[in-house]
């Protein structure tokens, strides 16, 4: 197997994200629907939602448990909020009609941030598969990607070509139904095989991050943003950036690679100004627009 292609200035220049000139309005930059949150992590979805807007999405809807929805709406007045039923454990419960009213209006869905329970995430993904949104992109993150192994064929047939998976090593082990040691022995081969199996772009997050295309051949690598990136909320930000770029019209592969680069370079910038460790996931957010091409 050849070495992965680095995600560097040359690759980014050859694979630009869409630009929006004069006359652009918020509708032309797309609408992101972020679905997630739980009683245990009620604010995590804010990171994903704000990241989508910081990456240039035009509109944002947050769909979360009913007890947290008003609080998120106040915390983020730029977003619309949809309150979903919650179960006794404080996770999103099945809410077909309410959620379907939002999925049919979005350009990109990002599913999973701040959901604490994999079973709850699986129910949610199955609901979205039962009533899919034509043409919409989907980013599966956190519990929603960790629960996806039994749904592989359905995801590939329904969302193949417009799906992005963003696991860290533990979630990748769940996705592949193996242990982490098997992943680390040959990350490149496992990433490519999994991307092909799901018909998805796969972002395998680690100290250096791999981005594998669904053709089973194209593999990119980003060297990493530094040790400070290993902090709570960092992955929620990455998922939102990727979703925001897809909503603007970037292909899933371009959005994933640019998202990884923007996220990592934001960490590098904070390491230089604040220190290599100790910055917060939410502090990555203001860095994103500064790094986007003008």
C-alpha cells in the first residue's frame, strides 16, 4: 500500500471548498440539522451547531431532548431549536413526526454529538433510515457511529456517497466489531476497507488522522493539531465543521479533509497563543473562520 497523501497546502489548493461571493444569502450556504444531546451532556450539541455556522453554513437547527431545548435556544440565538421527546434516562426517544418535519428541510444532518447511550443512538439512526431525506448529506459522530455496525448495509444503500463517519479508535473498534489493537496494527487498511464497506468517507481520529474515501483506494493523512486536541468537545467541533462544509456544497471527501485540517490548525493556533495543553473545545470555534479561504 502506498503512503497516504498528506492534507497540506498543495492538496487544499487542488481541492478547494466552495466560495460564496456577492449576492450570497443564507439559503445558498445550506441548512444543517444537528441531532443529539442528552440529560448527561445537555450542552455538547452547541459545539457542533456553532462549528457548522463557523464553517460557513447559512442556517442551523438543533434537535435535542425537550428539557434542554429552551436552554440551547437561549444560549445560541442564531439557531432554531426542535424539542424531541426524551426517555427516562434522558436520551432522545423515538419522535418520528417532529424530527421528520426538520430532516426534510435540511441539506446536511450531523447525528450523534452528546448522545450518551449507544442504544438510543441506534434507535435514532434507524428512524432516519426509515424515512431518509433525498440528497441530504449525513455525518455520523460519537455514539451514532459506534452503533452503526449492524446498520452497515442499510446505511450504504440509503446514504452511500453522501455519508461521513467520524470515529476515534474506540468507536472504530465498535464499528468494525473488533478490539482497538486490531485497528492500530494496520490503521490504513482498516480505514480503507471500512470506508468501502459503508460507502462512506471515514475520518479515523487519532494523534494523526486518516481520511479514507469510499472507493477503497484514496487515503489522506493529517499529521495532527497537537496534544491539546485530546479534550472534551473537540470531536463535536470537528463533526460540525464537516457538516457545515457539506451544506455549502463541498463533496463529503473535500469537506472531511478540509474539516480535519481546519480543526487541527485551530488547535495549532491555540497551542501557540495559550499553550500546548489546557485550551477548551469551544475555544477552537473562533479560529475556524480565520483559517477558511477568503
